C-alpha cells in the first residue's frame, strides 16, 4: 500500500469573504488544502505559527482599509522563497505587476480569473519568449491610468495622498478610479 500523498496547501489572501469562500471551495474540489487570510496581520500570524506550511498562495492586490497585497507577497516570499505566489487583482497596472514580481510573485493575473487560470499560473515557472508582441501604441489615457496606479501602490492605496502627489483633487481621482474599475 502506497503512502498517502501530501496535500497541496494553498493560502488565499483575500478580504472579500464571499469571493474567498468560492475560490477556496473550487480549489478544495481540486484536492488542495486551503488556508485563508484577510490581511497582512493574518498572514504574519499564519506564517509564524508552527504546522501547515502552504506551498502556494493567491494574494489579492488591494485589501481592506486600502492595505496592499504587495506587503503580503513580500512577507510570504521572505518566509519561504519556494512558495509559488500568484497576485490576483481587479486593479491591474504595469507598475504593480512589476513590483509584485520583484517582491517574489510568480505570476500576476487581472480579474476576472478563474481557478484554471490560477492553477496554470502556478505551473508557469518560466517566461514565454514567444508571447505575441502587439503593435498597439499606448494612449494618453492608458499612461495616465498606469501612473495613477503606480502612485496608488507607492502610497499604500491611500487616495488622499495619491491625489496630492498627482496634483489633482481627491474627488477627481475617485471619479477616475470608479470610471476605470476592472471588475
């Protein structure tokens, strides 16, 4: 009789309880043992405790109270450099994607992404040099959007400080963010 295989352990860092439950159930059906955290403090408590160590993590970029999932990526990677971390976000930007990878994430996915997409990202250890290059030029609106998100990440998603740094009124920034929201 063969010994039972070690379960694949996954940590989901997500403050939206309904989404976290749905994602957890989906991964549990695929044979993962799922742990959940909703904040950086929860992540620190989990990794400091003895016992079950996750091999995989899915981290939401924007957590409750404007907290950044990038700090969670950094803490998880510092704790276990071998952990496979995928950042999942509805606020995708080039700036936050670059920072996530620098801090230890393996992949960065924009919502909506499903369990298949996330699991495929876990398995993609290498880059793809054959990825199709587009001829599309970047628009002013796209550059503005990326600059806004870069500044948001720098300020820990503090809207008031981001508006101040960008030299715009807080309400103007809030309207731009609401208008461009990725769901």
